[in-house]
């Protein structure tokens, strides 16, 4: 467009005629190339740090809450059961669940024994026959239930009478009952 354009007679001879407003376009385009950066606010860092702390606390608390293996087994649809009468009186029921990878032992009708002794429930590993203490139980009129996990690594559960001072690291007397883990469904 020049100053002699007959379609725009009012612009003839104007000194900005050759410019055509390009200086305005240049100003706008340079602003778009470098967008304004706003610094992160301090409160954003505080909120992020608090979120990390809260998530860590929740995860820690979840790991500290003991798992109730007894209720896992009792709710399991693949529950299998083995039972035995204890030598000298009482009854033991072993229930396991492969899906829950858990088991439970229920002892009922335990007769009174010497006050210096306790009933002890042992888990016997399949690969080593090594006993692991599950629970120390004092005789009671109420049924006693103890839960455990890792049924795929166990061969059996054993109940024995041991000294009440807690010194036994393995069964030291003849077992009152040995319950082999039942085959999974």
C-alpha cells in the first residue's frame, strides 16, 4: 500500500504509510516469546512437604497394624480343616486358606496343667522341620484362636506343654497333637 492508493485517499502522503502498523505487531510478538515467569510460592513447597509427611505416616501406620489372620481364614472360601484330640484332653482345630496364605489354630477344652507350665503351639516348616513358636497359651474355659501366615512353607502345627518361663526354643516334650496341614482345595 502506498500513499497514492486511490481506494484510501485519506492516507495519502502520511509518513507512517509504509509502516502499516508493523511496529505494533513487533511489540506484541516479542512479548509472546518471553512469557512472564512467576516464582513458586513458599506455601506450595510447604503443602508438598506436608503431603509427603502425611503419606509416610499413613503407610507406616498401616504396616504397624497387625494383620488378623484368624478372620482372614474364617472368611476364606477355600478353607480346609484338620482336627485332633489332644493327649490328656482338649481339642485342636487347624484351618488353612491357600488364597489368603493364612491359617489358624483353635484350642478348646484345655485341661488345667501345672502352673509352671504352658501350652505352646509350634509351626513346623516343611523344608527343614524347624519349629517356630506361634503362641504360648494358658488353660482357659474359652476357646483360644491363633492365626499365622505362610501356609505354603509349613508342614504341620504341633501342640506341646513347655516350661512357663519361656525358655523353650523348640519342643522339649512329646507333642500332645501334631496336625498336618490339609491339602488345599
